[in-house]
C-alpha cells in the first residue's frame, strides 16, 4: 500500500478486507453442496498454517497471555464461522450475510446490559430499525404474515451469529490489552478446528479435486481478509473501522444477486438498507460520543 495518509491507508485496508470477504462468501456459495463443518475445517486449518508459518519465519509474534478469554473467543468465533457458512449455504449470500452482519447492533445492546452504558436515543432508534429490517429481509415477498412464516431456523441461526459477534467484540476489546491480533485470530482457528473436526470427518471422502481447490481458496481469502481488517485498525479508530466494515454485507448482497441470480424484492432491499444504515448510525454515534468525551477531558 503506497498511500501516505494513514487514515486513507487504513480505509483502503478495510475496504479491501470487505471485498475479500465478499469473494470468500462467493466461494462458499460455489461449494454449497459440501457440509458447512467441512468448509469451516478447511478454513481453520489453512488459517492456522498461514499464521504459524509467518510466526516460525519471524514475520509475526504469537503471544497467548489471557488464555481463558482466548478460549472463550475461540469457541464463540469458531462456532460463529461454521454457523455463517450454514447461513450462506441455506439462505444465500445476500440474505444470509445481511442477517449475520447485525453484530454492531447486538454489541450496542450488550454494552447496555453488560457494561451498564446508558442507551442513547440514536442507538435505540437504530436498534428498532435494524430489527424491522431483519424481518423484512427474512420475509421475502409474501406480506406481513409471510414475514413471520419465513423467519425459520436458518434465519434465526444467522441472527444468532450477529448476537455472537456482539459478544466477540467485547472479548476482543479486552484481549487487546494482553494479546496481539495474530494470537487472537490463531485461537479462533485452533478452537474452531476442534469444533469442526468430528462432524466434518463424515464428509472427507466426498471432497474432490475441484472442491478441494475452492476450499483452499476459501481459507486463503478468509485469512487475508482477516489480516487486512486487523491491519486497518493500526491506522483507524475502531469506530471508523467498524463503520467501513459495514461494506461487507453490501459486497455479499451484490455478489449474490449478480453472480448467482438470487431473488431480490423491494421489501428485502428496504430491509437491507435499514440494517446497514442502523449499523452505520450506531458506530458513527459511538465514535462521535467518544470524540466529544475526549475533547471534554482535554479541555
């Protein structure tokens, strides 16, 4: 990256990461006939291999200090990735990833419940709008009654990934006090491997050469995307980075429609805009509040 301005450099890393995750989701869709545990297993193995190779070569350092919280982060993150693949396979890229990407809303809710932060008017409205968007995206084109009829198991699963993501954000914030980003990511891959290995073992014989190549590419694109996202936070405040990260479901939505001809209704488009807009509103409001607090302290 030959960009001198640090904020532009960070933004370039984040947008590139979102695009890479969009490519990864497209690859997952291509192997949707393969069990989600198998897809997750390959991602975890390749992620561990790439990070371990970089550590052994001296490019990065791995430190595991807060092992208990790393284990919790690994369990949640590993399970969330497998659940994300289920969502993409069963719901499609556009619908599945939009529902998965509700994690900033849940992070806001958990900050109120766990951290005892007072909810603002903006965040309260954003939460209500996001949940309205979830039902619109899940409901398809079948009217109000159809919204609830079509909100089935996999829709709930996708929203649960967003919920898990909200918890993970809190864990990552805590872990950055003791561990670096590479250790946090490696723990996700290591624990995720243990989660996926037994259920994935049933489908080893069904992976052919072409599928194996795609699975390798999934692992590589996921790792590159994750490391790009990590690098972006070297130059960007967390709130700005989280706002730019909302481009990920946009890339996935466009990819699902353009590459796989996934059905789009006016209702699902409105729901998508509500969810993404609500997430952006939450992270921007949080960033502005943080800046105002810093100015007050500094003044």
